[in-house]
C-alpha cells in the first residue's frame, strides 16, 4: 500500500509514509471484509459512514504538516484510522465523532493498539473543541458546505486547517493557514467525503 498507492503516486513526506506503514488498517475495517483493508479506495463502516481511501489519508496528513510537538484536532473519528495515523506524528490528537457506536469502537481500537495520546469525545465537531483550543493543526474528515467559523478561530498562530468544502457529493480540499489574525486559503485536490452534519455543517437529517 505504502509503495504502490502512496509513494508511487506522489506522497513525498517520509514521516507520513512511515506513519501509514505503522498503523494496521485491517484493524479499522469491518471484520466482514478484512481482505479489502488495503484496497485502493474508501470502505463502508457502521452508521452509513466510510473509512477514507489510504491515498486521501496520506495526502491530507501531508498537507497538515504535523510536527511531533503539535496538538491536533480531528473532526469525524469514524473508524479511528486517521486519528491513529496522526497519533504517530503528533504529541496529542483530539478527535470528535457524532455517532456514539463509531466512537466506542474507535476508542477500543486506540486502547488495543496502545495509542495513549488520543482523546476522543462525542459531539458536534463543527463547533471545534473550545476547551482544548488552540490547536496547531485541525483536520476535518467529512465534507462541509463552507468552513465552520469556529475552526480557523481555534488555530494557534502558524496553525493549519485541512477541510473538504463544497457540494454534497463533490468537494475541494481547502487548506487554511493562520498567521496572526490573517487566514490564507488555498485550494488543493478534488475529493468526495460523507457529509459534515451539525450546527455549522449540513442539516442533522436529510
Ligand atoms: N476519519 C475517519 C473517516 C470517517 S467518515 C476514518 O479514518 O475512518 C466521516 C465521519 O465524520 C463520520 O464518522 C461522521 O459520522 C462524522 N461526522 C460528520 N459530521 C460530524 C460532526 N459535526 N462532528 C463530528 N463528527 C462528524
């Protein structure tokens, strides 16, 4: 997976490749199809959600430019795979999920893998995690109609936010960088994520 799907397709950051090589993806996919764990695509998980394609996990992690002293916020825990990758690279990862069954399973995986630098919480991530802010990096792993205002505001000076923004079925990865009170926006690659639902996202129900 690391050689063919990631390095072979332009993921250059050696720390990111190392991190993805360390996390056993088969432990994060549904036990009904372990043979698909290293497929080149997203896979279904419980609650109608998905575990992202390995390439997208790597690309977003690379764009986040995580340092080993960083405190990172992830929104959309899902299977917990992306949080486990970030936990290899950061000092601490905070992750928020709105579906309790997913959060319970993910938390059990973190414990089984001995990942003690992840703190997870049930809630609406469109509001960020004010009690633990500011963060050096924030990654949103669900598609938003627009950048929720709370998120750039919870970045530390020099902090980065990576978030898919756009329509329900197709988004663009947006990188926001904070310098003092200035926020620079940059558009990266097209992507397709499940909906970010909540106060500053899509409606809770269709
Ligand atoms: N990072 C995950 C991908 C999960 S898919 C992984 O590695 O497996 C996106 C997740 O975002 C879903 O689990 C969905 O329930 C969650 N989500 C959507 N809106 C949310 C919100 N407002 N707050 C927290 N989680 C949210």
